[in-house]
C-alpha cells in the first residue's frame, strides 16, 4: 500500500515536499477569486443599474456583504464534516473549487438579484468544502515529527496573502473600469486555474484520498434520514415565508444574523455540558469564553473592511494618488500588504520577548485596543474637515495598518490558545468554534453596518471603535481570572 505521507526526504519546493507547491497555488488562486469578487461586490450591489450595478441602497448592500461573510465562515463546519465522513479531503477540495467557479460564473452574466443569490449559495458551499480541507492537506504532507511542519504552514500562508494582494488590482480594475461582470468572470478564471493546478498535482501521495472517519453502513441511513428531514423542514419554512409574503432580503439578513450568533453559543454549551469534558477542561472552556467574545468584538471591526471601509474608499476618499486616479477597490489590497509586512515583525517580537511576552488574555486585550483605535482614527477626517470633503487616502492606509497590528496580537494567538484550551474530545470542533467568532461578528455587522452613512460617519466610527476599545479594557481587567481558569496554560 502506498504511504499516505510523501517522503520525509522530499525537499523539492524550497526545502519542502513538492506537494506543498500544488496546495500553495491552489490556495493562492482560490483567494484570488474570493478577494477579487469581494473587492467589487459592494460596488456592484449599490451602483446604479445604468452603470452595471443592481441599484440597491447602500445599507442593504453592506448588510448583504456581511451575511455573505458570515455564511462563508459557518460553511466550514459542514465542509469539514463531509470531508471526514463522506468525501475525503481531496474530493472535497475538487468539489468545492468547482462550486466556487460556478458561483463566480453566475455573476459573470447579467442576472440581477436571483443570479446574486445563486452565486452566494454556490460560493458559500464551495468555500466550506475547499477552505478547511486544503489547509488540512498541508498538514498531511508532514509526519508529526517533521520539524518543517510549522514552516510549511508559513509558506502556505504566504500563498493566501499573495492571492489576496493581487486580486483587487486585476479583478477590481476590470470590474470598476470595464464591467462588473467581466471582473467576476476573471475571478472564475482564477478559480479554474486553481482547479487545474490541483488536478495536475501528482505529488500528494495518498494524502486526503479517503475519509478519515467514514460513515458506517448503519450511520448512512440515519444521516440520510436526518438530512432529508432537515431539507423538508427548511423547504416548509421557506414556503411559509413565501406564502406570507415575508421571503425578502431583509428576512435573509435577519435569519443569518440569528444563526451566526446562536451557533457558537450552542457549540460552547454542548462542550461545557458534555460528560466527556472533565473538570480541568471545563475550567479552560470557561476561560475561553471571554477570549471568544473578545475575538468577536475584534472581528466586528476587521470584517467591515469589505463593507463600511470599502464604501468610505469609494464615496469619501480622494482617489487621486501621486497624480494617478486609482479604483477604490485597490484599497482592499491594504489588508494583505499590512499582514505580509507585520507578521514577520510580530513573530520576531514574541520570540525576542520570550517569557517576558504578555500572556494570552493580555495579548487579546491589546488586539482589541488596537482594533478599536483603527476605527476611532477613521472619525478624524470628518471631525477635521467635515464629511463632505474628500478624505486623504492615508487615513485608510493608517487604519488598515493599525487594525492588522491588532490582528497580529489576536488572530495567531487565538489559534494557538484554541488548540491549548480545547477538550481532547472536541479538538476539531473547537477549531470550528474559533472560526465561528468571525461568523458571529459578520452576523452582527449585518445589522450594524446599516447604521453607517455620511451623516452618521463620525459617530459611527467613534462609537464602534470606542466600544471595541472598552471591551479590550474589560478583558484586561479580567485577565487574572482568565489566566487562573486556564489551569496552567499560558
């Protein structure tokens, strides 16, 4: 039988297994398609129909972008389960990529709001299948004792940011300067390139070829019955709303908000009440709750880059930079640029500090203070010059770099803390819970971003930013209690 792992001596991709190159470029192209579409989605929603948009109001457009993000984050839970129990990681990545490509193609032809909803459904389902499983395949390239594993994930992480960096310049320019549908078509081409790379990849061994915990014969029937019952119930609910005339975009927004908040609460309650969680693990879970809530507060700010900050870039920013008129979608590249610049600096800082570095809850608190400050900063243009004078683009540049400084204190630290505080019986589900913090934040944003407009700009940025900073202060005060509850985990 062929080994599931490539040879430990395989160093053909910058000292790493050749299969990492395949996964690097798959993820790069997938992120290219995702961030390319995200760079122009808001503008497509609210631009006038005469300019190729859908002509929705700005508040609804921002809310739709937020629920799209929430659904993408939630879909990973189902995608991971399908890979583990039914498809295997490799087939899940292939199916996910195909669905994503079809989702972009649905927007590549003028089809109005129905095409948008079909596209969202396909991309959400596809991302749920592809995103968690392509990352898991990276781990399958290395044995548990291979000291190249962490470095391999760092290389893979560069692929994510490379795709996110390039996409706004290509997709954004085509979408805003030529035609939105041409931009969406280029996003589909990007995902097609990723699928082609994956199909031609011959260096993955047997990694991810089969489910790790396949459904047994008796389980298949139960799962099929439950899935069928769920589909019937959902169809009945949708039908009832349709008959009542309540099947609207507003209903969709509100339903996703509720689901995004309820799902992580249910996850946490299930783990806390489980008999498989012992007393020490339960204490650590209680310590995790303030960290999780802090993460939600931080992502409320960070996840508004593709909605509120994108709108600010388009409608409130002077787009003449060094004598050139730039598309507003280009500002979406600031996030990956800041990440690529700051990630090595913060990694060096934590290593340099060693045992003197802040404990996890204090790093989280610092992340919240910086995240909130990035929004308070955005109240500056309106306070200094009024909300009807185009703002300097450097306000956005500064805000993006401050919020990513916060991310460096919270995001990688949160991933690490999640693995350390997880009950042994729920290791995989705990990681799903961590990603649900972003889903909950996006669900909350679906309601919050509707409050933003030029007239409310100063109060909105100052209020949201100050609230997140206040959450950071609360977490800082709770840090000693959290640290005690972590039961030895630093």
